[in-house]
């Protein structure tokens, strides 16, 4: 039986991942570890919750020993916009935190580690359309720099110690349960809340800014499917390109307007525009499709329908 630790377990992806894993492996076998965010009642009532600081190795090790953890989903990270405002924190959490996790995984002989990479590993010099799996990785954000370094660090642990680390370059993730914390793709979540409550949203990206995106159910399924894939089939490990759809801020606003006709969106780009423009418009995820059978379910229309229904409930 798996004994799983999810760091960043109260975050946007972590909180939903914990619930999926608890359903699959049993509530008591999945520890949600948070740092600052208050855990939801759903998390607290369905299994163990612990507080850890991934930059403080001892706090992680205590939890590993207490629950005899054998698998870590290391979701704790600082996102792109916060990373530009606080680069030191971003480096410390995303690099030193990851290194603590990998060292602990090696020393305690853990079975498997998951590492969330991002489309932020790409930069202005990367082909922007259908961005290949193997391509130029020269990001211009601190967040992107930590994610490229993180991928390389994970590869090194695999090659050097045989540590089974797997990871996905997530596109922007749209979700209804827990808000994202400080990314450039956050607009694609905030717009839904504002459309329902205010019938108006001021977007921090330009109307024609296109980014690769994915709805949370696909994101969770991809994560679990990669972690369950047969190792011998994997030619890549910690850096799988992944996508479900690509749309501009304007396209998303128009799709929401089909359901909320009074909704208006205005565009006031800020510093995040430059970050968004350094990232790809669309992603080639054929390696994920070939090596572990990835296939997305949600397109823009289905995502908007489901998001509005959930948020209204
Ligand atoms: N969604 C993230 C961000 O915007 C990218 O991985 O920072």
C-alpha cells in the first residue's frame, strides 16, 4: 500500500490532488502538508494534515518518519508573478525545497517522487507554436529558471541514484476549488469568479494573449496517470510537455459571455504581460501521449460550462 505525502497540499493543485489520492489509496494513507494556507474542512476531515516548511529539511523528515511515507508529490512552489516580486523566496522554495525533497527521497529509499514543472521553462527564444518536447530552454523569469534547474536536478537524481522522479510541464491550470497563488495564468480562474459576482472583470493580460491551458480534472488525471505509468515505457522523466487547449483572454471572455450575457471584460495589462509573452502559445505533447497514453478530455467549451456550474453551486 502506498503512503503518500503531498507538499503544497492546501494549494491550487495539491488540495484537489490530495482528495483524488485519498479516494484511491484511502484517507489515512495520504498526508496533506501545507505551509501557510488554512486547510479546508474537506481536507481536515478526510485524512491527516501536517504543517511543514520544505526549506526546513527537518520538518519534512519528521513527517516522512511519522507516517512511513514512500511516495512524495512535491507540489509546494512559488509561482511566476510572486517569483518576479520575490526572487529570493522563489529560489529558496523552488530550488532548496526541491533539493531537500530529493535528498530525503534518496536517503529514505522512497519509491517515487512527483515534480511539477511548467511551460515557464520556455522563453522568448523557444518556438512559440506547437513547442516541441526537446527545444531551447532559456526562460527570462526567476520561476522559469528554478523550473529548468529543477528538471535538471531531478534528471540527475534519476541517472545518479536511480530515484524514480517524474514530472509534467503544466500549462495554466483552471480550477474551481482552491484559487491559484500568484501565477500569470491566474486570470483564467479569477475571470470566472468576477463574471459571476460582478459581471465585470479587469484582465491583467491583453485580449489577444494566447496561452496553453488545462482544466483541473485533466490535470489531476494526468498527474496520477504519469505516476502510475510503467517505468520501462518512459523515455522522459521529469519534463513531459502537456496541454489540453490554447485560447486568448478574449476568447475565454467571449465563451463566458455566452452563459452570462451582461458580462464585460476590460484589459489592463501589467508586468505579467511580459511574462505571458515569453511563454509558448501552444504545446506539442506527443511524448506524453506516446509514453504513457495521455489524452485530454476538456476543451474550452466544456471547461467553461463545468466551471460556471460548480462555482454557482
Ligand atoms: N501557472 C503558472 C504561473 O502562471 C505557470 O506554471 O505561474
